[in-house]
C-alpha cells in the first residue's frame, strides 16, 4: 500500500483519539495539534498496532517526527 492509502485510517484514528477532526498532512507534527502529548501518541500507536496487527519497535517510534513519517513507516511495515 502507498503512504497516501493510510490517511483515511489515520484520520479516523486521530478523530477518535482527539475527539475532533484533525486535518492530517505529511508535515503535521505534535506541536501543530493542541493536546497531542505523549499519552495521545501512545493511544495513536496502540490503535494502529491493533488495526494492522503490527508492532512498532522503539527505534521506529523514535524516528517518527511527523504524520508523513508515520504513514511511511506503516507502508513499510504492512508490506514487509
């Protein structure tokens, strides 16, 4: 799957975690979204792991700097 194919699922998960619509774009970071703290980050990651049946490694999580990074990592993990 391409990175872009993950944005509908990411949008749904962000909506559930933040309880509001968040306009996702590849360069969006936690600094851009009020309330995106480490607890919300964990909720997002756990939801993605459950949805796609994958596990993120610490090194992968440390490399996530933006929504685009997250989509890219999802694409790599689900095609591997």
